[in-house]
C-alpha cells in the first residue's frame, strides 16, 4: 500500500517560523498604527481646546482696518505643525459655512493672515488627486479668487473628483460667468454634479446665458442636457427653436430633457410638435411626452389622445386619460361614459380629489 505524502520536518519548521514572523509584523504594525491614531487624536483634542477658544476671540475683533494677526507658534508653517494647520483650515471652513457678512470676511482674513493659503496651495500643486481636489476645495471656500485661472485649467481634468471640485470652484469665484468652462468641456458631467452646480447658481443673477444657444449644439451630450436645464429653469423662451432642434438629437437622454424644457419654454404650438414626435420616440420618451402634454395639451390634440387611449399598454392608457381629463373640454365626463374605462376613470377621479 502506498504511503501518503508527508511534509518534511524542516519545511514545516520554516512555514511555522514564517507565519509566526508574519503575525509579529502584523501585531507591531497594528500597534504602531493605533499609537499614531491615539497621538493624533490627543493632539487634535488639545488643538480643539486652544483653537476654538482662540478663534472665537479673534472673530470678535474688527479687521476692517487691516489689523495684523500674530500667528500662534503652534500654527506657523513648519513640518511639525502640519496637523495643527490642517485642523485650523477645516475649522475655519466649518465656521465660515454658518456665518455671513463681516464675520464671514473675518474668517477669510484669518485664513490669509495665518498663512494657511500656503498649505492649501501645496495640496493644489500635488500630483496626488485627492490632495489636489482638497486644495481646490479649500481655496474656493476661502474665496481665493486670484486662483480662478489656475483652477479653471482643471475643469476638464481626466480625474472626475478634481474636475467636479474645479467646476464648483469657478462658479464660486465668478458666478454665472464661471460657466465659460462649458465652452471647452469634453468630459461628461454626471447628474449629481449638474444638480450641485444648479443649486450653486440658484441664488445668483443669471447674467451670463448668452452662450446657451452654442451649448445646446455642443458635441458633449452632458453639456447639452445641462444647457437645457438652464433654459428651463431660467425661462429662456427665445431659445424655443434651438430646444426643439434637440428633439432630433441621437441620444435619448438629451431628447428627454428637451421634452421637459419645452414644457416650460414652449408656446401654443409646442403640444402639437411633441405629438408629431411621439410615434418615432422610445417608450421612455413617449411617457415623457404624455406627462408634458398633461400641462400643455388642448382640444387640438384630442384625436391623438383618443387613439392612444385604445393602446393595450395600461400605463399609457392611464397617463393619456389624465391628459384628457385635465386638458380636454368635458374630459372627465367623456371618460366616465367610455365603455371599459370605468376603473381608470375612478382612479383619476381619486387623484384629482386629493
């Protein structure tokens, strides 16, 4: 009978030594990491006690005369103060978010007087993407408008996070004029970034919308979608024809946004334009058109609506019925007496009663 293979004693001994050594290394590394984190935690706690009190007293001063600020020893630009300076920057940004007017300007003044911009610039000039993105964030939060042109170069960065921070920054520096980065943008803007930019623009006066027509013809689909959203939000009625042209765009998402925008910026002919486009559209955009018609349809579209009401798709029938009930003369009465549509009639009746 063949004996089973066995591991030589010296090999087993070598494996045992290796795993013991590995465990020791892991334990030492874990201990060192915990020690560093504990040291950093204690340092930050000490900083918090000092800096928060110091900051509160400083913000009560009037810096309108350009008062010089004496930099505390623990915040001077040295290697050993790196953690303290980053803590100071983070606290100043956090404080500034809750302040306005003179108090907010005082925070910016302190940031500059403490020489903290130097630390932000180091991060901005770093080749490590997350440091660069952090640097951009700090610079625009502290209103360092002299950095607009250097930051503008990164609005089309290949790194998504750097690109997003740079785009947000130029809007913070220049408002609507900061949208000039759209002229040369070749990278995509995701939906979340578009929402963030629109929120940032919301409280501002829209003084830079002349290029909208060009953005609607951009080769970058996300720029077209963003321009359509701007046209919708800021009621750019004079761009109706340019928006209608987007109904022929090869990308479904662009056409979807064009349908939504036309609902807000179209005229009395828009409903018929959408009806004529309906037959060649995708299921998604057919639904979008019907939802749009709920706000702009008239009796002129009744024949089309009656035809769609006979389609076999329940969701299409329901949405079409909503349009008839809301936009057509005696629409609810017609639905009530239409054979086979009693359930839909009751559903819409309940919706309208809410």
